[in-house]
C-alpha cells in the first residue's frame, strides 16, 4: 500500500491557504471590483486588485494547477492526483463538448475548468477553440488523451453527436482511470472512487427514468458499492417516479440524504453528493491521518473553494443578492 505520510503532511500545510467559509461569505455582498480587491489583499489568490471576472477565473485555474504540481513532488501523491485528474477531465470534456455543440465563445467554454497533467491549460485553451465535437475528439487523439478513442467513435460520423452518449462515455472513462489508480492507493481512495461512481450511476438512472427512448441496460457503469445493476435498472425504469427505489438503494448509507421527498434532478444529485463526500472526507482526515484522506480532503476543499469563488463572482456580475448566494456555497 502507498505511504501517504509525506504528502498528507504537505496537504495539511496547503490547506491553510484555502479560503474559509466565513471569508467566502464575506465576499457575497460585494461587486466584482470589490471582490477583486479583497482577493488580491487576502494573500491567498495571486490576482491583481483590478482583475475582471474572466481574469479571476483564469487565476483560479492557475491556483489549482500550482497546488497539484506542489503535491506531485511528494511521495504518495500519484494515485490521489490521478483520481482527481480523471474526474476533472470528465467534467472539463463534458463542458468543452457542450460548448462545441452550442458554438459558445472560447472564454465561456473555459469557465470553471480545472487543468490537469492530461489536460493542461494550453490544451484546454486549444480544445475550447475547436468548432465541433469531432474536432475536440481529434485534438484529444493528437495529445494522446485517455478518452480520445471512445469519444472519436461517437463523433466521427455525426455533425451533431448524441450529448448523452458522449457524457456516458466520459463516465466510463473516469471509471477505468479512477478504479485503476485507486488500486495503487488505499481503502479510503477506493471508497471515494466507488462513491463517486455510485453518485454518477444514480444521476444517470434518475435522468433515464423520464427518457423513454434510451436503453438503460447499456448505461450502467460498474465500480460502485451501493448501486448494483439491478438497482440502477429499477430506478431507470420507474417511469418518472424514481423516489421509492432510490430511497431503498441509499438507505443507511452516506448517500441517504439524497432520497428527499422531492426527487432531485441529475445535477442536484451530483451537487448534494459533493457536499456529503466533503463532510465524510473531513471526518476521515481527522480519524485516519496516515491514509490518503488528508490529501483527498484538501483537493476536494480546493475544488469547493474554486466552485464557490466562481459562483460568488458570477452572482456579482448579475447583481444577485448575498442571501441567495450564501446557501449555495459548498465549502465547509
């Protein structure tokens, strides 16, 4: 099993440079210029005091890149960073493919993405300028990305490929990369990956419960510990009433709060599960300091901070009141 002692200690040190929940909440009443000044003066974000919203988003990508590069220098980081990269790549490629389908501006496609070793900033910028999903896939082939082959098959012969099929292929790619990396880690990392796959399966099953033209037997992704193929199919075939089988599947588990009286949509399931995972990792980091838990907790907190800062900045550009923004923050 990998020794995480050194990288866990480094992660705990890096965590002191993350914004706390009260610090983030203090930004919510401000406009973008005031947010920019506050971030620059905090010493936690290398932003100019007059940085516009788009520049702040670029700075956040730089912060994530530098943090992962720092962790990579320490023994034990490799399997955790590969899991983090696999999930970040899945979300980045989903956004880039959607952006290509919608012919969105390049800057809009880049918003909210995290650079990784397999999709560095330069490659993300190039992908954001591709005119079609097929061009995105072809560029992934050129840079030898792990998902290039599965995406090329779906985009090669269609000007408007099926977005659901593309997103499912990305989930399958994440499952392969993350489960392989987790085997080189420890039980905490394996459980984290399994839970992420359970959440993705639940999100897909709830989505399929209202999609009559998709065969759910081809959509289950193995690797979780809670959601079996049979449970997945029961939710997917519930005819728009997935709550009873969903509640049965998650009862007594970390994901039990997902079975609320009103069935959430797929994106809500992912967002709520993220908060549950963050709380679980916080407990793991305290109780099992010699495992990968402190590293995972730091990386997920970093992701949460970036998510919250982007939400705060975007809300400020729209003039949204702080009372609406604060409940949406996910940082602990």
